[in-house]
């Protein structure tokens, strides 16, 4: 290379460096896509929607109804995070506001877990919730990760002492919802290899890396419960906490005809694997339930519809403030008959089963 060319190259590098943020922080890096694509926003869904997975305890029923009407949401199922009398009051508050538009799934109450009569106590609590209108009961991820028995040992999800609760749910005609474990990234180190690094850096308490029970065993415990109670209807939230592995979810559904799956908070997972996700949702259309797990919001719902209904490419996904990962999603353009089942019919079957 001649000296003149070398000088030109040096000048070019110096110019680029002068214009670039050499020490740009990852948290400040918000690139804007230069793709020129046509967007197809969906204001209202092709069919009325039942949102089977929300948390409304702190929300105003009237404000939620306004958003529902703007977005074509027929009904919302509130998963109350209250227990005892507070849970009853939450159920009644939304029922008074609009009995045809709201339903409530109860929250498993672990207070008194150290008592010898805890299961009997829990059966009474479950009956009381249903008497006041609860349409299901949810077991959260604290079971298997945090809840300990009187001896101080972690209470396993498949502990036989809990079996009467699952049998009681079948007797009462209500589904049991499981949120077991969390995304795979929450069980790996928060380091440069973690695809949800920014989310976990913002919420380090969400990490279960090094937990006493690894995620595969937590899921295995849950799966054994579902298999042991074929007369009980189960709903696994968040794609059975396995949106990264739809082949596993498919096997779980194939093995358990008493199981359904909700898609709440997992459009980011579905939309980044559109071919696999579309095939999965079509094949298991009778077992997939629409849910959001996000506070009701007009734009949030419309993003959900865009993921499910359009063939749009490379757009943002609905999420809480801390996005799940640095990727974009693609629309799944699901057939109308699949949308009708996912949006409404599958949830309606669960709700009607409890309307005796």
C-alpha cells in the first residue's frame, strides 16, 4: 500500500471514530431498523376474545371495561393474587361491576402450611372460593422453589400430601392452573451468554440460577401431577414455561388429554420462531388458550392480535417495561378456525365446565 493510500485509510478511520460512540453502553443501544416493511395493525380481533390470564386486583373495573370495549375483549379472567377474605372481596368487586365480563381464578394460599391439618384447611378454602364464584385455582412457582413443610424441607409439586387438592378441583369442576418454574434463561448465569441479560440485570431477584431444584426436575414434578390426576383439568400457563422448546410442550399435550396451555406473556417466544410456532398452534388449536399476563392496555392487545393474525415481519412484541430479549417477532397469520378456538372457544369450554 502506498503512503498516500495509507494516509487516506488513517483519515477515514479517524473520521469514523470521531462520529461513533466508541464506548456506547449496552443500555443506551437502541438501534432503529432500516427495513422498509408494510405494517398491518389490528384494532379489533377477528373474533371476540377471552383473556384467560390477567391480574386485575389493583385495577378499576370501569377502566378495564373501557379498554376491553376498545379492543374487542369479550371477557377477562382475573387471577387474583389475594387470599382469604381479600380474595373474596376481589371476586365480588369485579362481579358487581359486570358479571358477564369478568371471572376470577383463585390463588393457592400457603399460610399454615406447617400445620398437620393444612390439606383439610386448604380444601375448605378451595370450596369457599368456588362458592363465591372462583372458576379455577392457581399454583404459582413458589411451590417447588420456596414453600417448605413443617420439617423445613422444600415441598415438592408432586408431594402426595397435596393430591386431595387436585382431586377436589376435579370434584368441583374447576381447572388447576400451574405456573411452574420460569424461562430457561432465569436458571442460567446472568452473564454475557444470557439472552435475557438486560431483563435479569434489571430484576436480579427473578433469577433462579443455582436453585435447590433445577428447572427440569420442577417441570417433571408438575408433569407427574398432571399424569396422576386424569380426571382433573389442568392449564399450564406461559406455554408450560417451555416456549423455548415447543417439541417438549407438544409431547406434554400428547401425553395428557386433560391439559391445556395458555400463551400469556409468550408472544415473544412464539413470534421469533414463526414457522415452528404456527405449526404448533395449528396442530394443538383445541388446547391453546389466549392470555396476556399484562395490564390491560389498548396497544398491548393490538400487538397480540398482530402477532396472531398477520404475516407482518420484524416488529416489536407486547411486553412489560423490561423487554424479554433483544429480538423482534414475526406474525403467525393463523387460520380463522384456529383463531376462533384460541381467542374464545377453548376458554369458554373451561368456563362453562364450572357453570354448574
